[in-house]
C-alpha cells in the first residue's frame, strides 16, 4: 500500500539578499491510520514543510529539492491545473490564525460555498446548503445565522471551526 504522504530529502531555501536554509534534508512518511506531529521551536520549518506539501511557497524566491508525494503523486511536479484540483480535493490546510486566512470582505457562508462550487461543482444554492451543513458539523452555534457573518463577527474559536469547515469540503 502507498503511504498517504512520503517526503524524501526535502530541502527548502528562500533566496533574496541572503539565502535562508529553512528545511534541510527532511524525510518522513505517513501511512493510513497514522498520526504525525511536527514539533519544534518557532522558525524551525514546521509551517514551511506543510506549505511545501501544498506548494504554497512563493515560486520566485523559493528553491525546493527532494520529493514530496501524496497518495503516490509527486506534488513538486504538478502543473497549475493539477495543483488546483489537488488543493481542496486531496489536501487542505487549516492555518494557525484563521483571521488571516478568512477573507474579510466575504461572509463565512460565501467562502465555504465558493469552495464547494469549485471542488464539488454544485450550484450556488446547493453550495450554500452544503456550507450550512458543514457549519453544523463543526458545531457552530446558530449555524444558519452565521452563514451571513463576516470573520470579525465571530470569535477566534468559531473562526477556527469555520476554517475546518472549509478544509473539510
């Protein structure tokens, strides 16, 4: 059976006025049913590693070598179209600070619905129904009312659960 995630000899460098060696020769694997925790002090490369897994690092200033495979597919070799389908359908990321990840201009319901439309091909009406379902799954109080809320109208915990709802679509 193929590992869910397999990272081999991953090296990540950020270039500019000076080169920052963010990740050095990292190898790890994660099989189905396993749980993996990345621990380390601030700046040790945890978030950079996970952003590499989703190819969310800036292309122009990042040098990546090694291999990052998810379900046997080489992520670093994906073109933009494959990468777009891969994000959200195969992998999702719940950012540590949801206030920065949620768009302040759109309602929470709209942001979840947009993900549903993009990845599930649902109509706007179906997508809003799915958004409501996802808010209920993550136990947002008064979920129907919260569909129309903006990020600043929700507590930090509710914003985090809204991000989980987006990632779970």
